[in-house]
């Protein structure tokens, strides 16, 4: 539905962002923006990119956040002073792991002793515990499945990733142990092999271990690797799917990933090569299909290379696209633009990770896609308002 039909009506929304369009290529209008009292704005040929003056705090667990250290305080022992602000952390990864090892060993021994006591008393089982790989969705705790909530509430030990929102972690029992094993560009609190060994060790000791992952564990979450490793060691593994970011964020923006006559398929891409970082991305020709929708995970740092390759393979430069930072959370921000402009607009808006990118004609079906030079859409916390530029 075109936004013009919405007149001045408002509908609920939790986002903090806005989008607008200008006319076809021309000089920026000299009219003052009605948004200027609230947002700094810059008008380009296709989009006005605006952002809040101050970026809100992350809903996720950043590597040096004070919340992380408070949550995982048990693993450092009572004699270790914890960082008290987001600007402090332990000197390096190796040092931090060394500080954690004594408490991890004590917990393992306690679990083993408890299991031996139960078995000796005839009231317990001698086999290992289990591991549940639980998807937590894109961030909104209301998108958790009931099965995921039950698994989280029953966990003895929770190993959680960076992209598990703080609200979701509120479902963990007060007496359960939590351990951050998140990864971000340039910093892995634990290698994948170390995560495997932690899962194995605590499951063998009889614990009910939950591995929390943002989105879905089996969509760019390396859940398949963890499942394969544990099953080979004789550990029972349950996978509880989560709403992957592609569907959760697309639904939030009113974008159908497939639509009759517009997109007959959807394809998920990773913006990182296997080696990560800025390694060259391989994008095959059939990824540039105008009848398909592309959803790019972890593609912020490589978006320029990806957009160029897609256009070189024949995807029209005016293909609609959107980049969404921290989708489905109260801190969500987004930029709508054509493919040829999306890199510039993302840089202008200073989006940060995690940002999901959707490319395809279905993006223009969103009620937030700019329809004409007469429309501006402003999303403020709690309300979505549509207005006309005079």
C-alpha cells in the first residue's frame, strides 16, 4: 500500500529511524526539512539518510560490556576484581581464559561429584548430560519459541553468543551458570574448538547445557559443526530452531521475502569468506537474479565489494535494498536505497554490526520504501507517523 494513502495516520512501532525519497536525480531541495529539529539529515538523489544524534546502547552483549562481566562474575572467582565500565576489560583473551579456568574446573568437579552421589544412592543415571542448541531469534524476546524458553529455564549451564539479546538472557534461572563465548570482528572470546570442548566437558559431567545462538543455530550459526562434534562423542544433541534474522527482520519491515510476480525464490548469503575479515568474496553469476531476493548476513564490512559484484553480474543498479542494524530491537535503525547507492547511504548513517542487508524488488513492497518526493516517513520510539512535505 502506498504511504500516500495513509495520510496522517499512525501505527505502533518500536523503531528509531526514518526514510524518505526525493525526486529523480536533481539538486537537493532548498526547503527546510520538517525533521531538522530532531535529526541531522542529508538528502541524496534517492534517499534522505538520517540518524539519531547519539547511537543508543547495544541490546546485545558486547565483548567489553559491564553487563557481560556482571553476568559471568562467578567464573572469575571472588578474588578477581571485575571491570566496572564498558571501557575496561581484561588485558587479553589468554589472560581472561586463564582467570576463568580454576572456577570452570571447580564447577566440573562439583557436577561429577553430584552425579557420583546420585548414582551411588540409586537415584541417578550414569550417562552424560545433554546439549541443546537453541536459536533465540534476531533479538526481540517475544520472538522466542515456547520450546526455547523451556530449554533456557531448565539449563544448568548456558553458553551464549554475542547476538543473544540481554532481554532473552533474562529467562535464564538465577542459579544457573552463564558463560560468554561470543565472537566479533577481530576478537573471539573462545575459538570454535574451545567451545566444542566446553560443551563436551560439561555434558560428560552430567550437566544440562544450553548453547544460545542469535537467529537460528543452523543458519550461519555453526550449529552444524557443534552438533556433528558432540554426536561423534556420544552426546545427545537437541536443536531448537529460532526465527532467523532474514524472516524476523523482513517481517518487521513488511517485506515479503517471496512474492508472486516479484520474487520466486530467496537466497541467504554470508558477507564473510571462510577466513573472515576483508578476504575477497566469491559471488557467482546466478546470485544476481532480479527475480530472487538476496539476504546478506554479516555483510557490513564487505558490502561495497558485494554490491559491485552483483551489479557487474547484471543485477540492475536501481534494485531496491535495505540495511537494518539491530533489527527487531528497540535500537533498530535502517537505511533504504537503491543498490548503487546503498554503500554510500550505509556509511552516511554510520550503521554498525549486526546489520542485515536485503536486496531485491520485494524491498519496494515495504510500506516504508520511499514512494515519491511528496512523502516522508518518520519512525519515533513507540509510534510510526506518516506526513506530507508541503
